[in-house]
């Protein structure tokens, strides 16, 4: 099954969170925060007043608690509005 976002929506997949802190402490699964860096999987066509400035494969920073989490064919994705994407990571 394929997800095709509508209007100004973007489908993203979270990049795995770090397993250890900078000081070497190993984090339990429940202690990890939702990653704020994600990879763009699909981009909607946009709306008249919203420019779609990301493309498939881009790495982006998103608002921490934004979007709707969905599970398709065992994979977890998040659907966010273009306005919830803060920056493109290069």
C-alpha cells in the first residue's frame, strides 16, 4: 500500500533516535524522545497559498509534537502539514 498525501501534507519517517547519550549512558526504550529529524517519504501537490519546499528523500526538522502517526504495512509514518516542517537538514 502506498500513502499519497493531499494538499499541503508531507509523509515523513522518523530517523532512529540515539541509543546512547554523549556521555555514554545507554537509554531505555521508554526514555527516548520522539526524534525531531525525519526523512520525507511523500509530498502532496500543495495549495495555492503554500509552497512545497521539500522533496522525497530530504531530511527535515519537525515540530516535536506535530503530525498524525499512522502505521502502513508494518511501517510507522507521520503525516504533517508543510507549516510544521521547521528546516531542511543538509
